[in-house]
C-alpha cells in the first residue's frame, strides 16, 4: 500500500512531474524503424504526456518533433514530409529534424524570423531496427544508449512487437514482475477434471526473495521440486521501465518489455523475445508473429491490430483486445478451456493489469506475501526519486550503459544453494554467449 502522494509521484509522467523527470534521464525506445520511410507519412506519437510527431526525412534521418507548430499551433502531423523537412500545411513553415526552420514562404525575406524560431525536437537514434529518443534536458549531451542485449543481438535472433495498453505504465510493469500470477491467470484447465484438482496439481505459492542491484531489482521466486531441488525463476526490473522474464518452454528464449508511458493513462508496450547465441527457432518466430490457433502469445500478433485514425497517437498499434471489447472474454471458455476465459497470454495480462481504472488507487490494496517484488520495486523507485530530486543523484544506469547487460534466469538448484551466488554468472549478459545452463 502506498500513500496517495507516493502513488501520485510514481504514476504521473508529464513534464515537471517527479517520475516524468526521472524517465527523461533515459533513452526511450519509441517506434519500429521500418514503420517510418524517407518522405513517408509522419506518425503521431505520444510520450511522457507530450504530443509529438515522428518522421523520417529524405535522407533517412529520423525526427521527433512537437505536434503543435511553433507558429500558431497547427498539427504538424498533417505536415508535408518532403525535401529534407516537415512543412506545416497551415502557412508552410518548414522544419528539419533538428527543429530549425528552413523555409517561411509567407514571411518577407528580410524579416529574419526564420533564424529565431525553433520547433521543439528530441534527439533520436536508431539501432537494430528500433528508434530511440532522449527527452532529457540536455539535448546536446545525451547519455550513451543502454547496452541492452535484445537490441544488440543480430536481427535473426530477435522478435519485437509494439502495442498500446490502456492503463498507467506502473500497473502494467507490476504485472510482469509478479510471477505468482503466471500459473493461475495463464492456466489451462482442459482435460484437468475438477478445478480443485487442477489447483492441487501445481505449486501456486512460490517463496519470494529480492535483491537490489545496480540496474534495479532482481525478484526471485522459488518453487520446491521434491525434497532436494528448488526451481528458481528470477525476473529483473531495470530502471526506469524495463522487465525481463526468465526462459522456459521447449525452445527457450529470453523476453521482456519496455513499459513506455504514452501519458498517465496509456502505455506503449514494447515486447522483445530473443535467443542470445543464435537465430530464433523459425517455429517460434512464426508463433510470435501469428499467434497460435487464433490465440495470442506474449506478443501482439499481426492479426490483432485494430488501427485508429492516423490522428490518434500510435494509431497502428491499438488492438482489438481492450476494455471496450471486453478482451474477448468468454464465460464458456472459462468453464472448459482457459482458467481466465480470455484468449491468450498478453490479453490475459492486459485485462488484469489494466484493471477497472487506468490508474490504480494504491492506497486501497491488500498486499500479500507474493507481492514482495512489487513492494520492493516501488520502494526502489521512490528511493530513486528522492535521491534525484533531493540530492541531484542520478541512478548508475543513466551514465553506465553496461549496467543493462543482464538476463533473467530460470534455474534448478540444490535446495541449500543460493540463487544470488549460484545464479550470478548466468544473470550477466555476454553478447553471443548461450544461457550457460539448461532452462
Ligand atoms: S501554424 Fe504552422 S505555419 Fe502557421
Ligand atoms: Fe502474465
């Protein structure tokens, strides 16, 4: 449970807010590079409560510019993207990716106004097919891009998807560091007889341990397998909005999310899945892209998108699974197929994370033993806010991109072993190296 003030300080993301300022210290992945073509249609973007437009100029340079034209506020998303700049359709002012004005056709040539106006823009970088932006105060001296493994491995090793979720970033993130929900929410009950048998067949109450790390927080859950073995799954939280999920399944891959706040009530969910030392199994890539027998996996499938008009932020990344459509909930399937009655992994997560209001009132919770990771992560966030705002201290990961070279793990260990010691080597990401154990 948090106080109202604590909750507010974590959920508000706009300019000048406590958490908004912390987010603005970091590079933010914000768009698939392939969705922007040179001189192609500009795309409406919303990040940290700011209305923006993404475009790629004639020379292929990505730009992120305030949607409101600095002249008299016409939307630059209607702009003509041509000859190395975005031209406002109202009076024709034209801007480069750096925000400088290159033309003012309705202005007398001698006015000199062109030199004094600058549109608001943010630095952009592109790496391995993903566009990143830095929205911090010092646009001329951004920190290094984070060395985060999914964005450094070869193309054939990774699958990335984007989708919009209609809730605050923190409740989305909290869903992915909470591994107690996984066997319950994502359970299948077909052919399992009575529901009580199904529940009894699983260890549904893992024990949690957490460890603060230079990158954020490790959240470990332990399930006993017989008397002498423990199964540890360690999720990672990386400041400011990253989660990493441990591998499992026959063809194990690492995965995780950036939970990027569009505004206080909407989140851009960037999901990545990758194999560290070789190409993703073709079947796995196909499943992630297409779903499985009409159901969603952890990724938004290419069939699930329900695009909005291009004036809506991230218009192409809204899906047909939303509060408005009831997430495809089907009571009959809850009786005989899915524990939740909802079709597929991310849909189940999104329905529960989104909850009944876009910003959860954390003064009204009953936190339980399985919420330890959430409690510790909130505490870490509040501590980081205080350190930054009271003492001007930025988290280590802002300036040290290596801090992000970390993996989540799933390990079988002897009961007496320590996951922090025996798991430490496997939690370090080394480019090109395999898991180092059999997940
Ligand atoms: S409002 Fe954009 S040029 Fe006038
Ligand atoms: Fe989940």
